[in-house]
C-alpha cells in the first residue's frame, strides 16, 4: 500500500484497518472530549461536499449527502 492521504472514505477505512493493531494501536481516532464527535462529523461532512443546512437555513436532505 502506498502511504498517501486518503481521497475517499473507502481509502480512509482501508488505511485505518491496515494500521490497526488492537488493542494497543488503532489506525484512526475521533476526539471524544470537548467537541466530541459532532465537530469531527461536521468537518468530515463539509470536507466531502455535504452540508447541514441549505441556503434557506433548513436542514439539508440526507439524500444529498449520500
């Protein structure tokens, strides 16, 4: 496997699985204090073209995220 930043969630998962040596080392993590998972989820959502609210500040359709 070439070591390069993942371009898709599939690559992210593949790299995380490759590096995981449980229970002492995990190939990925999500912060769980202060911002908790919400901040991380939002960052990943926006980085992949998703949005929580539309232009009229209404919740976006889940179908646009898939």
